[in-house]
C-alpha cells in the first residue's frame, strides 16, 4: 500500500508542478528565454486569434527545478494551439512561496509579449495549485490587464488562511502526540531535521488505535479528505478506519512537508512567523468539520477522551504572529472579493493538499463584495491534488470562453452532465491522468466552510 501511495504522490507532485511536454509541431512563434531571473515560454499559433492564455505554474519546493510552463497538459496545450490561442508562462524568479515574484514576473512576461509579439485583444489568466492563487492575485491587482480567469485547484483562501491552517495541524500534532519533543512549529531552524522528527512521531502514532484517532483529529481540524488514491473509489462515509488511513497518507506524504519543512522558506521570505492560533477554539473547528463523526468514532474505539484532548488544545493556543510577517503574507496574498472579470474555478473533491474549503473561502469574500455573478465554481469527484484530466480541463475552458464571448454564463453548460459529456467528447487520450484512464467526474458539490477564513483587511491579532 505504501508503494502504491508513493506512486500516487509522485503523480500528485507532477500535477502540482504543472509540467507538460513541448508540442510535436513547431509553431510560427515559439520563444523561450529569461526576463531577469525568471525563465519564460511563449507559443503563438500561425493563425492567432488575438487571445492569450497566461499560465501560472504550481508550488516548487525550495531549491527545486523551476522551469517555465505555458500549459498544464500536452493535450490542453495542443487544444489551445489548434484553436488558435496563444499560450505563455513564467517560471518565477524563486521557488517556495514565490507569489511576490510570480505576480511581478507574470506581468513582466505580459509586457514582453505585447512588445515583442503584439497586444492581445484579451488575456485569460489561469494556473494550478499555487498558480491558482497567483491567477486570482493577478486579476485582483491588475484587473484591467485581464478578460477572465480560471484558477485550478487553487489556494483561494489566501496566504494567511492557508498557513494558519497549516499551523493548526502542526500545533495539534505536537500537542497531542509529542508535547515534550523538540519539534518546532514556527521559527524553524533546521527544516530537514524538523521534518524527520515529525515523520518519526507520525510513524510511531500510526500503528496504534490511539495514535490514529489523534491523527484523525489533526486531519479534521483542517478538513483533510478521507480519500487519497484517485484510482480507487472513495471510502464509504462510515468507513472510518479506511478514511483515517487516507488522511494519514495526506499528512505523512504531502501536508507535513509544508507544516514542518517548507514553513522555514516562508518565514525567511516574510521576515518572521506570519501565523497565529491565539483565540482559536479547536472544539468549534472540530464541530464544524465534515470529519467530526469519524473523530468521535475513532476516539471511542481507542478509549480516549476527546473533550480532554480538545481542552488541551485550547489551553495551549498561544502562538502569536510577527506583525510584519503577517502583513507580508496578507499582501502576497489575501483576497478582497472585488472580482471584475469572469472567473471559473475548478477543484477536486478529494484534495488533501489544497482542500476544497478554499473554494468556500473565495466564494465568501466574492459574495461579501457583491460580485458573485462574476464567479462560478466546478468540482470533480476524485481524490488527489490537481488530478484533472486534460479533457475535464478543456471542458471547463469551453465554459469560460463561452462566458467571455457571450457576456453571460451558460447555466446548462455548467451542469455536471453537460461538462462530463463535453469532456468525454475529447476522446480517450485526453481522458486519462499520467497513464491511467479516467471517467469524466464533474459533480454537484458544496465544500465545507474554510476552518480559518481570512479576508483581506481583516484584523491580525497583536
């Protein structure tokens, strides 16, 4: 099972990085190079229709290979070029939580395109994972430069909400399973050693009913799904043992890298710790979690006192943010909801890296700003982060393009049945993910509220 999970994780990481092979047929304008420290790629078809898709790639681990990508899949890339759309993308000048650089680098690339290729009649921002938050950031900060946006599996709760949730998971994990350990939650000095210690604690906990129950509580506080492998059906709602094992896979193989390793890079960039849990009621977080019944059942089976553990969490919740670091993370970036361009987001329902409640948080701020008509959200019933097929991505692109062409959303085309039919029509080669066949799986879905929402301009505790 662990070997299978590792294979799945490799696919998830590949999807998050949004890499795609080059087209087999050279285009009339195919440029690569660097603008400052950021590599870029531009491809323009022979009969360009004057629309440019500007793609923002996903998170690259600190120090990882950082190449420019103009489209997420070979099939999507081919579809866009065959339909006469130009594509472009920047690699960003740095890795890690590179949003500040990405926002600058993508606009620099757009400026370069306009000078060297020509001014598009319209530009559509799109991107996956970290590229999703960058996409939403571009249209918030530069609305006049874009006609539309499509964030895929995006970190749409914003930077502060996302890293506060990571802190909640890390804090609950240490408090419940290793309270006297040297595990660092903030101001991390050695990310590799810190991550290795977290791995040791998790591996020891996962072998006992008591440890699994507490790992289930950690998962519930951040709404981790109980589904990990996109090739397998979702465990039944009452299959608590199966669901907690999937959540442990998310924790051990994906999320704890951010909580215990990659936070170091974020803190260096922000100039301190930008996260806090002062005043957090962990009992309330559990009560609003879709996983609360699972946690209650696992605690009962393990003979543990759930309320006692919740009281322990509340008693020690005293981590404060460094004010300047929190302000940095709000700038790069939190959302005010003031959408001025049509935006179509898409998310898998079983995403344990960027959980579906990110969509709830974004819809909440957009609604509060009175801009709900600008936003539509699609969901694919599947495990994994960014595990969309090229066909599903193309189907969603078609909906957004019709909105831009007609000036209104096509409600019939937004229905799951219509989207699945549109994806199926792309053929077998496009209906797969890293070599295994997929059935189009758009579905009606309402994500839970985000556990720690934060709208731009909200108060940051002193």
